C-alpha cells in the first residue's frame, strides 16, 4: 500500500534572487503561509502517512518548521544531504528510509490531480517510474515528454533543449520503485538528466496525462501568481456522502471490517469526484457499536479499511465525520442530545471548519430522510439514493 511521500526541497531557487537568500524556495510565503504547507496538505489528504522532506539549502529552516510535526494523519521527517547530491543523489542518501514504492514530488510546484490514479497506473504497468504529465501551451520553460500508444515514455527533453509550442511536460510528481536506486551512482546526480533517460531507453518509465491545476513558484512571475491563484484553487467544491446504505451495505451499526460490502457503483462515483477535484467527505451518525457499547476505535478501523480498498482502485475519501452520541447509547457520556447527529447540522459545520470548502454547488447524497433534512437545513443540495442508483444519480450532476 502506497503510504510514503518524498518531497525534494533542497533547491537553491536562484531564479528568485534575494527572495530565497534566507528562505528555502518551498517555504516562501503564499497568502500568509509556506507554500510547502499547501503542498503537503494536498498530498496528505490522499492518505499518505509518512512524509520525508529531502533538504539542503537553508535546511535548518525546514527542520525548525517541520521536525516532529504532523499534518493530518501524516508524520513528517526532515533528512538533510551531507553534501551536494542533486535530485537523484538525495534519494541515494535517503535509501535506508525509502519504502519499496513511494510518491516523489518536487517541493516548488503543485500539480493538483488524483495522485492515487498515478499509483494505479504504476501498478498496472509494472514499471520503475511513473510520471504525472500535464499539457501546456508552451513547453520551452519545462521540457517535453513523448509517449507511445501504450503510455511508455519514449522521449524526455529537459528545458533549454527544445523550442516552444504546446506539448506534454513532466509535472514533477512521480510514483517510484525503490529499484531506481540501482541507477543512481555516486556524487552529484540529477534525476532528470542522469537517471530517467537511461530508464527510458530500457522501457522502464511510463507516463499518464492529467488535467489538474499546475503551478510552480520557480520564477518571480509564477510566484506572484501563486499569491491569488492558490488560495482560490484550494477552496474546493465538495460532495458529502452518508455512509451506511449509501456507500456500503447497512448492517445496522456497521463497524466490523468483515461487514464492509460496497454498494454498486459507489467506488467508481468516489473516484469520479476525486478526478473532478472535489472533496469527498463522509458524514454519518454511526460510530459503531460492539457488545452494547460504542466503539470509536472500531469505527476508525472500518473507515481506514474503506480507504485502503478505495486506494487500490485509485480513489479516496478525504475525511470521515461521525456522531458518537445516541439517545439510547449504553455509555452515559455518549448519551445525550447533540447537534452533530443528523438531522442536526453539526457534522457539516465540523467539516467546513476543518477544510477550505466552496459550498456553491455542494451536494449531499444519503439514503435516509435525516440526511436530506440536515442538508436542507445547512443550505446544501440533497439527493436521495436507494443504494443501487449512485451512478444514475451522478449522470445528472455536474461535478
């Protein structure tokens, strides 16, 4: 299971001049916070739990900000190069910490797409390296990538070696096999110039095109664009789902992993939301019940199992919110009236407090009157499912 993301944050940022003299490029402020914070939140929401930052320039600044920190469910580690190693050499120095397969991302650009779809492509092609590609109107600043009909990368021209014009570029996000270390020699090694081209010649690199928002902050003009574009981009539209009876079969207080049975089309619909850039947030009244008592740990295990199975299909749920209270609960401190239990709107309020959500065109899909009533009270469009018609419902929704 892909759970590790490695971020390259060691570049000098010379094209940004004095801006990066005392601040590493990925930590330049965007709308009042480090760019890297924005990038990491976007990675973590896909389910990554182990984040490694490979640092060199102004590494202590990065260490001071991130050492022993967590973002969501992810821990963060900072590894500093002992000598100038390049993008490939940085991986070599981190070899003992790398998973068998990991996500690799540049730390100075954000490519907003479904990372798990790239991971699925990597598995299907059984390759060493899978590249996320983006079509742009002018490739001269970035370099150009060529694919054959199977998706195999057949050409990889770095910037300054090509003329302008439209084409596919390397978006700076990869899914990588640890086997790549065999192709990284000693000294300063560039991933782009020294490692990827030989792998391409041996047929070990595949690419997949994605259409998500792309911006790097490597030059003053694009860094200035980031100040207003990124906050707007990260303020996402959302689809809220009930859980039992909407996404999975309702067993009555469903909480055991062995009881997880997906309803027809539900995994496919979640992936469609992911591909469209919408947040997928589950709001459920159920916190699980075992032996007459609410078991919140069981609930977390069940929700994790849902995401584990979704990830194998290139999809994910961004967050789960549930109400642990019930008027007939067996534990006194879990038995009380509350606003979070639907038809109350407390779960919506929690989600909107935690995530930058654009509620225009938000949708709530559920199977019970309480789901619809809560959505109506909160001012969100509500659609009812019978558990078998999710795909038909989505045919009539512009996501």
